[in-house]
């Protein structure tokens, strides 16, 4: 009997990996054209600024508060992060995020195509000093 073409998973208590930006990663599900993961940045911490080489991402903030800086070409902004905020990170967009002081910042992210590995990220110059 072949396994079904779909999967179901439960959010793990432990991180599967540390992302190149320094956040904790808990893998959720993956298909041929995309992968989904849960990211956590501890309270008061600032990620490393990075830029994706080949993937684009969609993020949805599920808990905590913070800010995200994004820059691509001539465009640059800082957005407030809180539960319910969704945002996009196009291919080649530099980004950095930080968590508020009182609680971890938690997001669900979808990478398209699926996350290929650590070589995907390049370092970028962000507005804040990283603390992870």
C-alpha cells in the first residue's frame, strides 16, 4: 500500500533547526512547490539581516509583537508585527526582524519553492545590530 499524497503534522516542542537569520525553525509540511514552517524569535532579540537568493516567502504572525525591515531596490520600510499581520518577502528582498521585550515573536512562513538549505541566504546590511 502506497502512502497518501498528503501529510499532517503537529507543531513540535523543540526546534528542528536554527535559520540563517537566527530564529528557531519548526518544520510543518512540504509539497513539491512550497514548504511551511513555524519561526520563533525570543523576546528582545534581533535577527541577522539576510536576503534570499532563489525563494520567496509569505509570513503570518501568530504571536508576540515586533518589527520587520524590508528593502529591495529603491524601496525600504519597517512594519509593525503583531498577530494577524501577513507580509511577503520577494526573491532578493533583504529583511531583518526583531521581537518585542515581553514575548517571543512567532510566525508561520511559506517558502516557494521549498527551502533548499543554508546556501539559500546571503548576508545583508540591516538597520539593527543582530543579537542572535
